């Protein structure tokens, strides 16, 4: 893949490493067959190849990402199955980590998203508290809450994935 980083950008070791990785990608699309989000949603932007284009644009432009770019990068499960099928040896893990770091430093998330991420970041390293949160969640489930709103945020599976 052709890149257009400035010399000033390449002075940053992380950007220089990402640039080397980007140059390895030959756009073959083998990664799309093993990417669970692409297989489920069928959207090129939700494939490793699509995310690589987004990350490249964000890093080259040295700009804040758009809401759409953030959504598609966030959908990556980091399962890295794309790396096992890539004939060019693209280190997608480094690229997506660099892209996520860029997003966290340059993009302001909506308040509910920031609160949810903050609570999860605080709970996850505390297994006992996380267990209690899960118990409370199970107890609250029959109350319904805003389950309809939460379901609306999850895209429906394409007909080809229906049982």
C-alpha cells in the first residue's frame, strides 16, 4: 500500500512502524473471509482491509477521526484471525492498537460512552466487584430497563446468517 507520511510524522517510532506495516498490505482481501464482523455484517468498512484504510487516513492526515471511523474501528474484536490468513504478514494487531490510541487521544466520545467505558475500565481489573455487577445485572434484567434501546444499537444480522 502506498503511504504519504511526512518526515516529521515518521520521526515518531510508532508511526514509522505503522507505515512499514501499511506498506506490506497488498489489498488481497484474504483477511475478510476470516473476520467475524465482516462475515456477520458484510460491510467492507467492518473488515480489516477497511479498518486499515481508516487508520491510514487518520494517521497520514494527523487529524481527529470521524464518528464513522471510530464506530468501524471499535467493532474490531481483536481476535486477530485476519493475521493468520494474511499472505503478506501484515501485523494488524499493531495497526489497530495504534489506531485505537490515536482515537482515544484525538476523539471526544459521547458522555454515555465515556461513562460506560470508565465504569468497565474500573470494574474489569476487580473480579470480585465485577462478579457483583454481573449479579446485579441479572437481578435487574426482569425489570426491562432500556433493553429496547440497547437492542436498536445492535445491527441486525444479514439474512444469510439467520439459522
